[in-house]
C-alpha cells in the first residue's frame, strides 16, 4: 500500500507519524513517501485531501487523517484494506 505523509519541519507529530509508519511498514508492506507541505505538491495534496495541518496521511492517494496519527485507527484501516489471504 502506498502511503503519503505530508510533513513540515520542526513538527513533533510529524516525527511521531514517521516513526509509526516506519515501524508498521514491514508488517503491512507500506511504501511511504514524505512530502513537505511547504512545496507546491504538498500544498496541492493538502488542499485536495482536506488536510488542515500536518502531519497529513493519504492511503493510496485518499485522505486518511491529519494531526496526531492514531496507531489504533491506522492499524484498523490497514487491516481492513489488506488483501484476503
């Protein structure tokens, strides 16, 4: 699954989200891409996804959350989207 993380400098919640996605990456096969919200691409993604402030998380291009990332909520969504084995 492709995950886009919209971040900014000096953002503790962004650092926490990076750490969480790094930890969950191997378990769920995540491809994480970091984009700074101060770039044109970052602003465009934030606006189209309704991300009011960083960190913003998009799962396969669809807005999932912004602000402090909940591990419980993310795990639930990743399990829901996981292919059936």
